[in-house]
C-alpha cells in the first residue's frame, strides 16, 4: 500500500496520479504564454523532486538497514484493521479510479459533468492539450522516473559514491560547496523560525492565553471569588452583636439609598418609570 501510494503520487502510468497530474501540466503548457510555460516547467521539476523524496522514503523505511533500538524492533507490528481497511480502499482507488474514470473527468468531449462546471471559451484549452507533441506529454513521466531511479541509486550506492566523489578534485569541490547546505537550515531556524516561536510564546501564550484570557476568564473569576469569599468569611465570627451590627448597618444604608434616589427624582424630575427603576435598583442592592 505504501508503494502503491508513492507510485500514484509520482504519476506512474495508468495510476490515478498519472491522469490528474499530466492533464494539469498539459493544459498549462497549452496556454502558450510565458507564465503558463513557467508553471509547466515548475510542475515538471516538482514531479522530479516528488519522485525523488517518495522513493528515498521507501528506501529508508523498507530497504535500508534498520537503525532502531532492539526494544523498538521487538514490538514492531502491522497496523490494526481499522487502519488497513481505509488504506486498502485508498490503494484500490489509486490503482483503478484513474484508468476507469479518465474519460468521465478529463476525456475530450465528455459530457459527464454537463453544465455543472462552467468554463469560459477563452480558458478552454483541452483540445490543444489533447494534441500536444508526444515529447511534451512524456516529459513529466521521464522526470518522475528519473527522480525515482536517482533516489534508489544514490541511497543504495551512497557510501561508495561519496567516497569516490571525495577522491577527485571536482567532486571534492562540489562536496565542500554543498556541505551543510550553505547553512540554510541554521539561518532559517535562527532568524525566522525562532523569532516566530518566541513571538508566539510571549504574545499568544503568556500575554493572551496565560494572561488576559485567564485573568478575565473562568480561572480569573474563580480566583476573584475565592479572594472575596475569604474576605467575607472574616465576618463569620459567631458573635450575635457582630451580626446585629452588620444588619443595622445594612438597614441604615438602604434607608439612605432610598432618600438619595428620592432626592435625585425631585431634582432631575425623572418620569415615573425611571423612578421605579431606581427603587428596584435600591431594593436589589
């Protein structure tokens, strides 16, 4: 299933990826513009690298010497049936869906979709794509197969090739030139990835998640009520005259509040609805 998925991904003939990838590249070339030709060649080169890393992955996973600990190897096993069944369905689709349904989707003159997908006449270049020269149609396949065989060759003969490359002057020059990938990963991680990680940590995590949201969110409200309850619990002394004092203090506060609202009503001449709203607020308080 892994091999079938990789072959479909690189556009191996008669698999589903072969029809979907090739028709995109052919229609791009058939527009005959600078941008479309650039997109075509970019897609062809991408097909090469896709095949290269797909078969490098196959080699390192299934063909290369195992580089794992014994404890890991002893518990290695096949996936469960819940993983195998979906992969089996996808594998069958990768094998047969492109070949069996190619005329419905990419066939010239097919009316399978009818008017469900409208294409402007100036953008309809399926006829030109159908009759492109054979070398243009086969070029993506050649690049894909080249990437596949090059990945297997370089990985199988990697050590011998590397030793031989270091012995000759030109090979040593190339090796030194490409060594450490011009420190691209170092510069990329140091000056692009790390600042974004730091920004996400200080802004998103500390300031927002652990700061603003927690302070005004459920955690902050819970802490606030815990503090208020501790302050209020101080009045729970068990002494009657303390409770009497608090009750009298509340009654005097309520009476004064009513007089304040009555005075505001007389001064500003609120309507009756506003007056009763003030009275209701006083009662609630």
